[in-house]
């Protein structure tokens, strides 16, 4: 295992110290392992809390800041955060207008966020939740009932973040989150496994001439394995299941995220093959992200996300955002 | 070799098509393999041209756009662009105020940019050049006389880009470039080799328990190999040679760039170890970048860059920039 770590048991704590040192706009609660907007809570603003297992950076901690999340709870690598972490985050960002929990559909995340919501409610904080389940690869998986939640979460956090920043109330923000979630689909592929530091060896074995089509972001099995193919063929394996799953025609926000071990030149090359397939399917890619946004430690691979986006969603997408992972001005 | 490619011989052309499809603010000259600002040439603005071998993305093509470069010439992977490419870029961005060539110190790049400058001069375009040679690891290297040019180039392109955007003339922009170059130092480390697509196998052999300290961004040998160490020890191996090389005390812009195969969680963890060492050395890290900015294909590793930055440089750093690789508002 070749990684920049001190000790497999202190990876999360050490990485959070790095975030604290490197990112000026956030405050890191090292005890609760929560990354917070430095100016939280914002009075009268709906608070946005997400979180999940670590190892998917920049998601979620890299999306904390003006125009996006108020807090992100960091679990151990590939492990759900606890209800206590989520409660601490919820209390820290509540500015009196309620809090939305943005949850990826993994059983541990869902159960723990539900418990945290109940605990927060008991303390008088109104909490609503949205669960993202956008991965078209498989129904049910290693840690999931139903579909896994992946890349649409990134797009959702940006769009809902803009709405909360603009002063929309909790009902409106929740309805918007449901709208984004309903309009997003994702599909991934792995060329290699990842290595969890505490395990010290690859999560799964993948022969040198094979790839895993439909892989999950923790290395969960996908649809099938097959011989390593060209970028042109892989593009089709990512696009077709998405277009088969819903009518994606019309304007959209498209994200091609690397999984951590794949460099940008390959992602651009792959996007060059994806673009004409999306266009042929009627997808009008109005906004495009190519880079590392939702990762799986050091896995070589990529995931494609398509979110259908009307004028409302595009306008919120374009609103200013100031986070470590996404940043632009008005 | 597990990569998203179609054919090892078409990697650059295919990747440029991906850039063209994904990045709205640029125009890709596929014949000359030049990435240009969509609105080039800008009348009365000093044109900024950089370039080099591909495989270091987002540098340089990802830094083309308002507030940064006007054009980037893309050579084949780890191969200098030709004088013809550089001449085409120079002519395409000249708005009558002259052009600055930003060159990393590799012999091929330097010679080809010199020839391109002569050819452009013969056509009546005034060209000045700055050569970045900031890598403290070694004196002379596989493809370099003197020091190699690495991460300071990224910082320089942003700062000089802001000055050119603000209307500074060629003499002022060149002087500013020399100032940034003189104030920057870098040091890198590799945990693995990279694999050049056309070679199909790792550039060098590095045993599972070893790392290369002072590696170049093409896999050139560094200072020495030693046993894989903790992030805390590696941080010292990056910081000490820089602090030993010049008086880095005072305000600075600090960049920790991944080399392509290292995920963000490890970079933040490593930065958490670097930060206190820099502070102990008197470095006041006013602006910090952690992520992939200058890479070496799929190499696992990182490089640290420290650029001493007075108020002038910090103000130019903070000016708006709108590129695929760096983007922020006013």
C-alpha cells in the first residue's frame, strides 16, 4: 500500500487537520469530525447538512462554503458517520429556518441520518431529508437497498445550496432537492480496485485485462466484468444505461468524475467519446464538469452523471459558489 | 496498462477533442494542437503563450481563459511542442501589444520556444520569454540543463495573466514574470512511476516499499530513493530542501499538487503535515492550493511549491480567473 498516510488508523483525523490548515472558509470540528462554514449558523437561512464515509473527496467536505453546504459529516473511510456527528452538525448550522439533510442511499447513512433527524426534532429543530439514489448500474447492492446514491448528489448540493443562500424556505429547498434527485442518473466503471488504508490491500481483485462495469464508489460489484475496452467502447457502456433508464433529452448538467486514480488527460479523452453519444441521445449538455468530484480513494475509473436541468436549475447552478471543490463568481 | 484511451498513438488528438467538447470558453486548433481563448486575439492586450509536453494536465491547456493564458501548445505526451505550434499560437493571440512565452526549463521546450520567437519576430511580432527553473531537487537532469521547471509555472501563469488582463504592457508583464519565477521553489516525491501510453509500461521501476525523493514530472530521477516513509516524514523531505534553498520567510502562495494518481484525501493529509513545518520556517501561507495542478500522468505522488508573494502578487492572484483548472470571481 503506497499512500501519503501516517497510520492507517488515523487517516481521517489527520486529513481533517489538513483541511483545517488548507481551507480558509471553513471551520473543522475535530471532535465531531464535522466540516462547517466558518460563519455558521446563518440566521434565517435553511441549513444544509450532508455527509457520509470518507474516501470520496472532494465530496462532501470540499463542498462546504457559501453557495453550497453548511456542514459535512465525515465518517471513517467508507463508513457512515454516526447520528451524534449528524446531530452536532445539524445544531451547529440551524439558523432558525430548519435544516435539510442530503443523504446518499446507503443503508447506514439513511438510518443514521433518520436517527439524527429525530434527535434534532426533539431539540426543536425542524429537519427534512432528501435521499439520492441515482446509480442506474444495479438494484440493491452490498450496502444498499434500492439504488446507490452517487454523482447527482454533487449537482444537488450546488443547486440547493444556491436556493438556500437566496433565502428560499425549507419546504421550497426540499422540493427543489427532490426535483434534482428525480432528474439525475449516474453510471460508473472501474479499471482498478481501490485500497482502504485500514485493510492495506485492494478491496477486490481485478485482472490486468479486465474492468468492472457499473462499479460502486466503495468497490461494490457492478453489472459485470469484461475485457478492458477502448475509451470509445467504455463511453457507450456509461451513456447507454443512463439513456435507457430515462428520457434524458433536453438541457442537462453533465459531470464526468474521476474516481481518484485516473488523471485529467484520460477524463478529457473519455469525455470526447461521451459527448457525441449524449448529443445523439438528445442531451443538450449546457454545463459540463470534468475532474475529480466524487471519488473512491485511489481507484482508477470514472463515473458519468446526467442531471436534466431546466432554466431554474441552470440559473441556480450558475449562482456564485465558494468552496474548496467548486468555486466561481457571479 | 489500464487507461481510458483508444489507441496509444492518438491520445493527444483524442484528448484535445474532449477539451473542445467540455470547455466552453476555449477554442481548440486541432491541426496545430493549440488551445486558445475563444476571444483571441484581444486587441491591445499582451498575449500569454505557454505549452509543453502533454501529461501534466490541467497545466497548461486547463489554464487558458480570461485572467490567465491566451494559448497553450500541447506537445505529444512528455514531448516538447514544435516551433510551428508555438508560432501558430503566438500569431493567433497577438493583439498588437506583443506576446510573452512562458517556458518550463526543459532543453527541447527552451530551444523550440526560442526558434518560435525568432520566427514571430521575423513576422513583426514582439516576443519576450521567461524560463521557469524552480525545482530544487537536482541541478541538471534527464532533459534539462540547470534546474527543471515545475509548479511555480502555474502560479506565474495566474499572476501574470491578471496583469496582462489589467492592461500592463509587455515590459511590465515580463518583469512581473521574472519576479514570480525568482521567488518560487518546488520539490516533489513519487510513490509510483507513471506509464506513458506509447511505451505501455512504467517509465521506471520502483519497488513496493520505496519512493523517489525529488522526482521530476516525467519520472526523471530525483535525489535518491529510500524506504516508503510516513506522511509526516515525507512532508519534511519536501519542505526542508525548499527552506534550505532560499529565505522563504514572509507571505507566500503555497501549492501542493498531486501528480495524477494520488487522491485528494491523501493530499490534504500530507498538507496537514506540511503546514506546521512551513509555519516553523517563517512561511506565512496566505493562499493555499491543494489538488491536481501539475501532474505526471498517473503517477502517485505530490509536489510542493512555495512562491513568496508580496501585496502586489497577492492582489494579482486574487483577481478573477475563468479557466477549466482555476476559476473564481471578483
